[in-house]
């Protein structure tokens, strides 16, 4: 026999009112469906911005948000490893 656990009901669960999807906004440089280039360009733009202004700069936060939403995590990990090892193929 299956035993169910009481997790909460509608009265006890609170849902944030300002819950909105967090996706990458439209960029006119990438009007077509090839989002791989959008992902890569946003990652490179973030690295350049971070190098010049630091991670807390608003434009850098925007690029990080975009590449975090568009790129697979394995690509990001791989690119960060390549940057640390000095063999990243892009021009930073």
C-alpha cells in the first residue's frame, strides 16, 4: 500500500506574484533561428566586458544572463576551462 505524505495545500503554499520567465531578449544581430552564434557571441561579449569593467557592471550582467539562458551548461564549462588553460579559440 502506498503512503502519501502531506506536503502542503493551496492555503499553505505561497507563490510569488512577480514570477516571470527569465529568457534572453530579442537581439537584432541574430534575427534568425541560429541561436548557437547568439550563445557564443554573448559568452565572448561577457568575457570582454568582464575583463574591461568587472562582473558587476550592468552590461556584463546582461551578457551573462543571455549566455546562461542560451548556452548548454557543458559548453559554458568547457569554454571556462579553455580560458583558464589559455587555449580558448575566441579573441578575448
